[in-house]
């Protein structure tokens, strides 16, 4: 895999104490992108099979995989580094086995519980101590929970620590019914009222609430935009050259994930026509887009074996992160502890 990025990316990440977590289910990897002590862009990758939804902060990251939901914890204290350079070290502390639910996006409730899009069963779900999942909501047009991926429910927006909006490719209530409705069947649904608040979308993804506005990716047309609730319509803000999926917003910029369109699955969408019109090739990577004017201010591009990105999460107050993987001795040898034993008693 070859990686390239804009010249100003390292400086921008470093000045803002920002890093990015990026997932690619196609390569089964999570990538942590930050800046090192020499002012260069830092890429750190780990293998997690079918890495999908990711959400995180300086202390904790959640990651959806092929049949597990992972929780990683940063073990470093403020101003502590490991291996002489990394300011955050995320260790996999828990992996709950949920089965292959085609888990998509994740959200964290204000009480700390994880909510996830269970795409196979067309519902929102939480973890269950006993079962694969606990269903907490499904669209009204879905008549029953079945492993049929009927509407391709995929994206989740949290508002004030609760699930509020979801995206679906269509309103189908039959097995795999969404594939024939990719061009204009897409909807945004208000989870709390069951109302469809936006329709006529083309493979919508990654709704995100930010500063009083619901942003999302209209992947079939290659656009980042927002929802006009009065008109129940999508308002385009910027064109991005690729199948847009994965969105994270901080301040006045959005990180947008881009994938190269796959044969058949993504053919026949307006995105193809837009790329031809602009004489552009589709990207695999991330573009940092201004929410003020739609300009691309920074970018990361992947070439080679990787052609698809799934999700992105900004990690604020994280400059140079690393993660412990499952295939190294480090996961066995790196042991930390918290203790309530007084030092004197421990010595005695």
C-alpha cells in the first residue's frame, strides 16, 4: 500500500493536537494518523478483521469487526509517552462476541453504553450480556427482525448522547431489497419520532449532528451536504471524488472517507457521471473539507491494495497515537495496573 498526503497535513494535525482513526474492512485494518516529534505525518496500522464503525476520543476507542465489538483503552497518563514517542497507547481491553451482524456505525450514549447499527437485522442495537444483541429500535416500515439486510440501514447520528438520526438506502421490507433502489431511494429517519426527515437520496451514509445542522454523505452523487428539514431535502455543500462513506466533524472542518466505486455494487450511480464530467478519477482516502466554503484543505490518499474506506473518527487531544495489536508479543508483555494498596503495606 502506498500513502501520500497534503504538504500541510502534519502541521495542521500537530497545531490542533488532532489525530484520525480510519477503518478499512476491505484490508481488515484500522489506521491511526497523527504527527510525530519531527513534524511528520505518522501512520500506525493494526489488523482487525473487517474493521468497520469506529468512534473514539483521547481515552477510549470502540471498533466494530467481523463478529466482535472491540473496546480499546489508552493506558498512558497525561504527558507520558511510550517507546519514546507515542502520547497515546490504545490497548484492546474487551471484545464482545456478537456474531456477523454486518455491524456498521457506532455511537456512545451519555451513560457510556454503545449503540450500533445492526445492518443485517435492519435495526439499532445494544450489547447484551447473554445474547448477540439487544434490539432497541427498527424503522416502522420493517415488519420484523430478520437477517435479511432489507433496507441497508447503515449510518447513525447521536444528539446529546442519544441516537437521533439514521440513514438507510431505501424503505424496502424484503430481503436485500435495497440494491434496486440505490439511485434515489435513500432516507434519513428520526429515531425518536419515526419520521422520515429527508428522502430521495442516493446511498446516504454517515449522518452527523454538528452545530445545529445534520450533515451527511450522499454517496451515490459524491456529495457532502446537510438536511433542510422544512423541505425534507438534501442540500449539497461539496463534491468529493469517490464513494463517500465515513464522516467526522470537528470545529469548522469535516473529514470525509472516500472509496473507489466497486463494480456492479456501485455502478449506475450519478457519481460515475459526475466523475466523468469533472475528468476525475475516484480516490481512496480522506479529504478534510471546510464547512465554510467546501474547499479541500488537506488530504490523505491510499493507493495499491486498498481501495475502500469505511469510517473515520477525529481523536481530539491526541498527537501521536499507537495501538496494541493481537499478533505481537506486546499484547502479552505490556502489563499495567491500578492499585489501592498503600505503598508502605506493599513494601512490608
